[in-house]
C-alpha cells in the first residue's frame, strides 16, 4: 500500500512501517491470524478523542487486524448555539462538507441549525466532531455507548477520562472483567491527582486508581503525557510525548504510537511524570488570572512565571529524589498549558468575570478543568504537619504549603472561595515575599525528599 486518502482528507502512507509496527504489537499481545487487536478509548474529551482519531488514521485501514473504537456516555444533547457553530465549521471545510454529503449525513446538521432536530454528542462523534473541540474536525470514529460492550474483551484500553472520574468508571469496568483470562494493557492520559491523608499523607494518581479498582497489575498500566494541545496534534503540528511505565510495555507501545509528527519517547518513572502533569495545571489557572487582570502585561506574567516555577521546583524536590530529571518535561508542559491550555483559559475567564468558581469544574465546550481539583489535593497534602520543613528565616518548622504563597492563594480563591480572583496579584506584590531563587536554593540544600508522598517506603 503506497498511500490512501482518508475520509477526513488526510493522506496515510503505508510505506513507513505502519503495518510492521501493528504486527509486532499483535504478536506481543498473543494475537493469532484473523484475531482482531481490540483498542478502545474510554472517554471522549478533546485528548481522548484525538488519541483515538490518531490511531484510526494510522491503523484503521487494517480492518482484518485491528479494531479501534471510542466509548462515550449516551444522551448528551448538543445545544442550538453549538449546532449553529458546528454548521459554520462544516461549511468552512470543503473536505468535511464533501465527506458528510457522501455519507448522507449533512442534512441532519442543516436541520439542527434550523432547530428542527436535536443532535447528540455520541452521534456527532461518529462523524468526527468532539463536543469539546468543535472547530477541529476529526476522522469518523466507531463510537460505542454501552460500556460493557466497549471494554469487556478489549486488549488495550485508553483512559481518556478526567482524573476525577477515573476511579468510579474503572470500578464499573472491573465488573465486566471478572471472567477475563487475559490481562488488558491500559494507557492513561489523565493529568490530575487525589490526596489521601490517612494513614499517611500521599498522592494517588489515575494509574494507581485504575490498578486498585480493577486489579490489573501495575506493570500493565501506563501513563502517556507531554506538552501538547490536542487540536494542534491532530492538525499535524510537531509534537512529542512520553509513555511511562514498565519496560515490558512502554517500549513497544512507544514504537506503536509514534508517528512522523508525533514522537513518543519512553520512561520508567511513571508516577512522578503523572504527578507533574497534574502540578502544572495548578499554576496554569493562576497564570490565566494574572494575564487577564494585568491586560496581558508581559512584565506581570514573567513575575508570576518566576514565582510559580520556583514553587513547582520546591514541590518537585519533595516528590522525587532526582528532580533535575523532570525539570525539562515539567517546564515544557507548563509552557504549552500557559500558552493555550484550558486551565489557563479558565483562569482568564474567572478574572474577566465570564465564569465563577461556583459554576463547578466542568465547563461547556471545554470539558473538565482538572487544575481545580489538583489545587485542592496539592494544598491539602502540603499542609500536613508531618511533612514540615525548616522555615528559612523564622527558625521553625512549617508545613510546605506555607512556603508556596501562590498555591495557598489559589486554594483560598478556588476551593475555600474566601478571596476574590484579583487577590492572586497579592502573591506577586507581597513585599515580604522571599526572592524565588531562595526557595529553589532552600529545596536544593536540604534533604527535602518525602518518598511517602508517592507511597514509597
């Protein structure tokens, strides 16, 4: 196969070893001739949908070897304004318009625009439209709305759910796996954490939630993350990511997922990379607030960046014995989130008064704002007296959160809701605040590492 034009207009080349990579993974998973490799993405947010579409574009034409599907809940309606916007997107893209006409699907979007028909999120996903990312048409996807049907015999399950929904959903999935003989491989895309305070303060990540809920061994649960914006990845902007986990699966999966515009590396440090993916969302919300409150002042944003990166470095020293290995990935992920991520957008909308904390963390057209729950989890963990560190000036033991003024203010704004959004600026203007450099030096010069935070002895 030299090349083929796909339904979304993209060209997929078959001479780059795609089929060989598929065959290699099939062999590793024990697939015989005629036995389909079944991959399902659970959750249809922006990244989960794009991830499924990338796989569909790359491997979907090998219909006798692999089946790629996506699950989302049924019943979610598309409101009139979204349907009107969707119609505009369709008509602005000739390739999409032709595709829908060819599939006899265009008329329903005309009727929805006129208010004569109600569209559903799972219905439009089949045509390649993710409700959280209307302006980026994807390839048509095979959508399943019955969870049991989607997962019961899947070989690879992709967790595209928010971290706040991961535990509950995989507890449900575990009911359908009681009779399974083979153990599935799970790739989690979720960036978020939970805090457990009893018996000792520690972070619980989505991969840990999945393993605990399903009984799937930790070596079969991996995390994939990187400094990426989902829509840009699908539009073939150059991107990279890391898949983290056991050596058995991360290397072959990195090879399987790699595409010319999407480079996937592998790393053994699963939990720490996963935690870092949640940490940057915390400070991205504050960055959005500062940008809006200061009319995009480059000076104010750079002051905020200096303070927030020093806090992230400080927290990183608490979480890992070799924090320097995470500096590059953490800063890269933070940078892209500040530029165009939904958490920074959310902070901007709060500061402009277009959203309020009372509206919750699931926002129309954007999905789950994962940084909100991460603010609560990190602050509650780092407020525990058992984790106390020496204050650099007051010669006393204090909880780590006391040395993270931005995290502390975000907690009081977003979780306690006792301060106005504008108060985030006080974290920049406080004359008694130490030089951010001192916080970094403090973390580097003390035995800060608290292995118990990540559940290590």
